[in-house]
C-alpha cells in the first residue's frame, strides 16, 4: 500500500475480504448453520475484513455476521456496512418475499432511500443494533445512483464526513456498480475508500478510464467487489445460465468470458484464479471482496488468491488483446 493512503486502516483490509450478501439469502435460502460454516471458513483462512449492508436480506446479513463476530476479539477484524437505504416496516406485508430484490427473505420490511444526516445516523444506529457490535469501521454510501445521485452526494457524503470527524466511524466511502458515480463521489466528496462492484474485473475495466487514476492520485483506497461479475467468471468454463450483474448474461459477455477462459487454460490457469487476482494488480486496489454462503467455496477462493501467477501470464493476456 502506498504511504499516501488517506486511511491507514486500509493496510489491514487484507488481499481478500468476505462479502456477506450471500448470507443474507441472496438468490436462495441459506441455513443458519451453513452461514456460520462459511464465516468460520473465512476466519480460519485468515480473512479479517467483512462487508455487509442493510440491503442484504433486509438486515439478515448484518444479524448473521454480527452473531458470528461477537465472539471474536473486536480489535482483530474490520467491518464495513452501508447507508442510504433505511429499513422500515412494510405496511402492505401479506406473507410475501423479497425476491424482486434477489433475496429469499420475507418482505416484512421495505427499503427507503434517505441520504440525509438524520437518515445516515439512523441507518448506522440500526446497523449497530443488528450487528451487536460497539462500532463500525467503514461506512459506505450505498448505490446513490440507483435513486438520486445528486441528492445522495450532496447530503450523504457530508453526513458521513461529519460522523467520521466525530469518531462514529473510522473511514467513509461510496459503494456502487457505477464507475462514473464513484468517480464523481471522489471528486466531490472527502472519501477514504471506494467499493466498486463489477466495473474493474478480468472481464471489463471501465473503472480504468477515470476512477482508478483519480483514486490513486488522491490516496483513496479501492475495494474491488463482484470480481466474478455475479458468477460468470466463477467457474473454469463460463456457462450460458450464469449470472452477469445479477441478471441473465448477455451473449457478447458470455463470448468474451469464454475467450478469457480459453486463454487462461492455455497458460495452465483456471479462469477464477485469474479473476480473483487481477484487480489487485492496480496500485489503488487494497482488497478484493468475495462472498459465498458455502464454506467450500470460501476455502476455494482462499486457495485461488494464494496461487502464484507469473508475470508472463498477464503479459500473454494483454498481448492477445484480452486485457488493457
């Protein structure tokens, strides 16, 4: 990590962090025992950075993560959660689910966009209660571009900066799938970190145009999430029924993923190994966050990120026009 980083804690994130969306019942129901086993595998493998959000399973992810971490020494791990969506009782609840938002949980609660200072404070207080922890290390403004980017940046970022100044959180940032929204937040805000999901991966690198150079110049650390592009790069042979950006994979993306897989195989490297390591090659990237509710998958990802890859491998991909 470069000495110019704004937040010294970025050095402690580690190369691999655990993304807790899956244990919020992303796409499918997950048993409590399976969620605990996945978290236990992450801890046993040395992962000490855990990312969650109220959005993930309408608070289920935070509750499960908090229950697991409560028995671990508080100074030995870093937790990030997100603000911008507050959870409120669903006045129309009639036994339905939240699968419209990809989570297999009852929709007893609804999300409401609120990036105001009061909303941000309330969100963090609610997250602390669900997590059962004494503090949150990192707070990201979550997906303001999905709702109202102008308002999100104008209200949410100053509110987070105030909370950081008060010592309520250690570091602040934005978490988004949009490289353009993240770059604007870095320009207009006073951020320590950016979590960019799916926009700096082996498959595609739109974050290279502006976001990553801007972060590097300003000492803003980058956490790369969704490095498998929602599953497309998670297997050695990309399948047509894989997900891309939480939806059906477009034909052109599937074709590109298969070209990458073939090129990797020719070098004796499995596609997911290259995918999990690629973002860490940029000097602005501090950590890669990957989630799974399966302990075996967590262990597999720990092995993937530790596998040595020669520089000649990356040179070969670049020479084939598969990397910039």
